[in-house]
């Protein structure tokens, strides 16, 4: 029983944290691949941004503090990163974060299971539409 093992919650927290780290680092790598294509020419609307200065590519990171809170936040602190992802009145979106997530969602879950050491029989029957994505004001 859970009550009989005082370390149960600590062990589970560590397993979840390890799973989040492994899946987050995998997704970070996929995002960097997606935006690592050197321009010119520049990307077209709907395509991931091409590498120009390399600043966006180098700024993609996993926010480790959030993993401790059992959340994954991966992104950039560069001021124009949200504009590229979501678009503005003058710039049509060049999505790379959400696109990377959607294209790799099954593998992200597999990486979480591997990293956590949890039972691999967990169902992977879900779609990207089951996961809420940030809106413009959230970023």
C-alpha cells in the first residue's frame, strides 16, 4: 500500500520529473532541427522560420523550473519568437513550436515513458487536439 511506503511520492515525483526531462529534451531537439535550415531564401507563411542569424535556434530551451512543477515549457526568450509562431498584423505565422509538437506527439510520449520508467502499457491513444495549446496572449 502507498501509506506503507513513505518514499512513494518522492519516487513517483522523480520518475515523472525524469520523464518530463527526457521528453522535453527530445522535443527541444526536434524544434531546433525544424528551425535549423539555413536561409536564404526566407521562409514562406506557414513554414517554420529559416535560420538567418541563428539567434532563435540558439535560444530554444527547456525551462527547468517548470519541470519541477510537473509542466513542460519549451521556447525562446527572444522578443520576436512569439511573432514568428503566431503571427502579427503584418507578419503571417511561421509556426515551429506547435508544428514540432504535433509531428512528434507519439514519440514525445514514448520518451516520457522511457525516462520515467513507468509501465509502457500506458495507452498512447490521444491526439494533439487533446492537449491545449497556448493562445497569443499566453505567450
